[in-house]
């Protein structure tokens, strides 16, 4: 049933792209409305920063608008958008690292702050304290994710959070499916290890 | 398959991406290995943790930001366009530069303020020796007046006599004597001419006999081949040994009658006394009167002309000399009902009638020809090194 729905939406996406090519800006607006949150979420998880993610996603759709004439339709619209987003997000990180900007929190600091936050979040009362612990857990998860190398992180986000297939991830990342598989395996192992150290797992 | 091998497949197993055969082997191992089964549980929990992370939603203003960025983007594209269009401005700038140069040349050549000339002429006119020459000049200009009338088919554009310093200048120019002109330049400077006469050729003064207005111009001290050409083109008689005048000039025929008329005028009656002087050099150039055959004699008349023009200066503005025009960077002078391109010196002409196939072909091969044809019905111009006379269509 979900597959049928996805197929219908893919056809719908293709029609929207065609309308965009014919100068129908409202069709492009519909594509933006349809995918802005998904793209934004991926970029947010990849960058770990809403502000940066907003800039990148804005640019993603500007680029998409400009290059929609060259969109061949061989891939799905959202994988196309993800691939644009992945490139722009990686460029963003590269520029930030060149500027010496390092948003990463030290692992030692994180360990000191949040030992066993997953357990505490699960067992605590439904109070503001629980919400705070939940917030801490989310930050720890994001922090561990941010420590992964770019291609591991992106593969994991696309698979676990966005539920893309290996083939789709390969399409977005421009790599073989086997590479996606190994990257995901490596990403999970790394996360498992780090979250274990944080007593989250 | 040991534990390490099995755990390498956990990721794909969780994602449902394992080959059936590999999956079966992994499941067999898990059935026997609790450690690996527990580790697989941790990985499932890991995925669940990340899947339960709240999804970040794009801010409400994302769409408007995208729209704004796209507008800015299109503006940037629009702003870039003039950079390309700027290139196309170069021809316009070049054309403007050419126009300025041409206009400058025209002003320099034809629009020289007459006050310079008049001021100097007034000074020199006080010299008694010039009075006789002045009389002759007056007659000459009167002759010119008649010629103008003839050229205009009896219709004079100005109710006042076409007597002026310009006419005098014309006659002076038509002397065609280099020495005389050079002398004129010297005299002009000696007499306090603010702006020394230059060697620039006032071609149009020699040739233009039509009714259109033209600013007077001081005499030029030198004569170039081009000026000689115009002398001939204008049908002006020249001294022996010089380039023979164009025989078809109507001015030569007009001269005797004018001379006779001049005899009637009291002032002019003084002229004959001076006609024997070198001052005669000037009038003959305009008409049939034999003029200074000897170059040294040409100088005094020039001086006289300067003085004469002062006495007729008030009428200077009345002199109507056809203007030159510049079309497609080419200079044309109007005389005797025809626009002549600068440089024409009696070369054989190929007559082309308007409306003819030949003209159409010429137009097709010469982009500037249509503009030239707009000068007037009759145009003499050079195309591909050949001279053509464009004539009205046959009736």
C-alpha cells in the first residue's frame, strides 16, 4: 500500500517537474512544499545546526529551480534534491572547517555531562525533568552522529532517519550499493561504540 | 561464519538488504550465539533511538526565503545582462566619437565665428589703400548675388543683397593662388585677426552656391590639391598654368553681365581704376574677369578683400552658402543642385537613375548608400572606387 502511494507520488513528482519546465512556478512551489521538511531534516541531522541547515536548504531549492531543466527524470525527485543537499551541506562543512569553525563538543565533555541519559530518560517521571533528559539524549545522539565522517553520517541519516533504500542512497551519494552497505555497517558500529561509552546503549 | 563475520552483516540484516542465503546463515548463527543476538538487539535499539529523534521541520518562512532568493537570483541575472550589452555600446561610442570629430571639423571649417574675421577686417578697412579694392569686392559680391539668384532659379532666399564678407571670402578663395592666400594669412595676423587664418580648406565656400545658410569663414592661407579640385568643380576660372576650370560652370557665363551691372554703380565705378591693380585677381576668380596671372600680384587683392569685407560686414549674415553634410562619415557639398562627395575631381561619372535596378544593386552592396541618397535627388558619390551620379528617376 505504501509502495503504491510512493509510486503515485513519484508520478505526481514527474508531472510537477514537467510543469516546472513549462514555466509553471506554482508546480515548483508544490515541490518545495512537498519536500522541504524532508530535505531540511536530513540537512539538520547532517549539519547538526538549524541555522546552517536553513541556508543550505534555501540554496538547495534555488539550485533545483535553476537546474530543473536538466533534471532527466531517471532518478526520483527527492533523491535528486537529497543529492543537491548533500553536496551543498558538505561544501558548507568544508567552508566552516576552513574558517576554523568547530562546533563539535568534545566527547569528554559530553561523557561528563550525560552518562546514561538514555536510561534516565526512559525511567524518569513525565515531568519537565524527563523532557530535559530527553533533550539531553537527543543532543547526545546528534553529537555522536556529528562525530562520524561525512559519508558515514550521510548514509546513516538517509537510511535510518529517511528510510531510503540502498539503491536510493547510492544514487544520492553517487556510489555503488556495496559501498552504501559497508558505510552503513561502519556507521552503526561507530555509533554503537560511542553510545556505549555514553551508557546510552 | 564466526561472530565477527555475522556481526558485519547485522547492518544489512536490519535494513532487510541481505541476500536470502546470507540471511539464512546469519539467522542460524544467531540461534546459537546469544552474544551476537544481544549485540543485534543493541543495534536495533540504536536505530530506534535515531528514528525517534524528532523530525526537524523547515521554518515557515523557508518558502518566502526561497522566493526571495530566486528573485534576487533573477535580478542578478538581469544585472549581468548589461555587461554583455555594454559591449554593444562600443559601436555607439565609436559612432559618437566620430560624430564629435566630424562636428568639430565642420565647426572648424565652416562655423568659424565671423566676428574674428570682421574685427580684423574693420581694422584694415581704415587703410585708404584698401578702398579701391573694397569697391571691386563690392562688385564681386554683387556678382555673386546674381549668381546666387541664378543658381536658385531666380528665387532668392534672402530679400537683402547677398553681399558679405563671405562673398568676399569666396572670391578670395577662388583666386586659387597659394601665395595670395598665404599673404592673406599674414595680413590677417598683422591686422590683429584674433584667430589667424589657417591652412584648412574651406572647400565648401568655393563650391557652394546654393541657397542654404552657411556661416562665413575666413580665408585660408594655403591651397591644397583638394581646393583646386573644388575650384575646378565650381567652374572657377584659374590663371594660366593652373588646373583648367570646369567649362560647364554657369558662373563663367554669368560674369560678363554682372560686370556690366557693376559699371552702373557709383561705387563700382571707382573699381575700374583699381582693376588694373593686382586687386583684379580676386574678381576674375569668381567670374570671367581675367585675374592675376602673376602670383605675386595676388597678394594685395587679398588684403583688399579683408578690408572690403569689413565694409560689407553688416550683410555678412545674409550670405547664403550651401552647407556641407556628412553622411556615413563621408562629406558632401551641395552645388548646382547636386550633392558632391568630397574628393570628386571631374572623374567620369556613371549615371544611375533612381528606381533603377542598378541602383537597387548598389544599395544592396552599400549599406551607407540609402543615407547618402537622402541628401537630395542628385548625388555624386564614390562607390567601390567608381564615381556615380545618382539622378532622378526617368519620367
